């Protein structure tokens, strides 16, 4: 869906492994679990978790 310079983002992206609810959960778990444990729980790379927590990925999601 590239129209007017926009592309799909978030869980609408066909290759996305995470949903919006997953990302919100990752952000909530950050205070009680280490990033490696969070990554294993959600089946993603530790850098994906790091990027989510530092708002380099899914930055638009509150």
C-alpha cells in the first residue's frame, strides 16, 4: 500500500512478527525483565527489543 508516499507500518506489514499489543507489552516488561528474556518470550532478536524500547522501531505507537 504505497500511496501518496506512505507505506504500511506496524502489524499491517506482511513480514511483521509483532502486533501493537506485543509492542505495548514489551515496553511494560522493560522494567521487570532483561531485554534478552523479552526477546526470547516474543521470538525476536534482542536488538529488535532494544530498538522498540529506544523508539527506533514502532516509534509512532504510544
